[in-house]
C-alpha cells in the first residue's frame, strides 16, 4: 500500500514536470520564431532605407505562411545622435500565448537618407 502511494506521488510530480517542459518548449519556439521574423524584417527595412530619398512610412504585416500567428510592425523614427541626422528603425513582432499577448522588439540607428539637392 505504501509503495502504491509513493508511486502515485512520483507519477503526479512527473506529470507536472512534463507539463512545465511543454510550456517552456512552446515559449522557446515562439521567441525563436519572433526573433527570426524580426531579423528578416529589419534587414528588409534597412535595404528599403538605403535606397530611399526620404524616411519611409511605417510598415505592418501578419499571417505569412512561415510565420502564421505572428504580426509585425516596422517603425521609422527620424532623430539625431549627437550632430548627425539618424533614423531609429524598430521592428516589433507580436503573438498570442495562453498567458496573453507577447512581443519582441529589435531596434537600431542608421544614417538618415539624403534628402536630395546639394553637390
């Protein structure tokens, strides 16, 4: 009888550990996917900015085949860094989990595009 009680307690503990492991694996997979999507969108934003004559408008998207369930937003914010005109590029990726909406941000500063004119 004591052996059965010990076995039952061990099985209950094992069940909790497996459940926690599954939640952590799901969270890890989502953060990795969000990181990949943010890096991809950041590279695209930097390429867009490189060829631009002016700061582009914000970009958004969601529901892409490889990134189903994830939405992204790319914001371009003109600012200064010291005496230089720069653009802060911020990519935010968001998704839903059981605990609520989650997000991952990636940001960088790049030189502002030339606004034309001058020699």
